């Protein structure tokens, strides 16, 4: 049955597919995705983090991503992505010189 369905949208980028599904309705086809348009940047960050190998590389992806998305971040922001693990991850980022503490409890990628 599925082999008889028409393909209305196809993309190798999961964000583009997620965006198309979110915009889909019976009267509107999804528009072409614009470069850099990410409807869910935190989900994309977790995806990139999980597919990165090596502890330092993972922490760097996380710190850079949070800095790019939020400008600066806190333990609460890390816990939002990885519940109850924010403190440990931040300690590792600080000890590896991946982030600096701008203000008490506020961090940014180096």
C-alpha cells in the first residue's frame, strides 16, 4: 500500500523533513527549505552530540552548540538536554578548557 503513495517531499536533512512535516496540510505543500533555517536547533544539537565520538569532541559540540543557540548557557540549559547530568557535563567542559564561566553559573564556549 505504501508503495502506491506519491512522494511529496524528500530531503536527506532530518531538520528539513521535520520542518516539512510540521508545515504539511492537505492544502499546502512544504516550501523549499532555506539554508540555516532550523526549526528545532536543540534537537539538532542533541543529534550531533550523540553522533560524535570521543568525550572531548562531544563536549565541544555541546558547548559550541549551546553558545551558538543561546549566546551563553547554564547548568539548567544542559539539564534541559540531558536531565540530571548538567553538573557533571559542565565540570568536564571546564576541566577540559572547552568553556569559560562568564558570570557565576553562566558559561560560554572558548
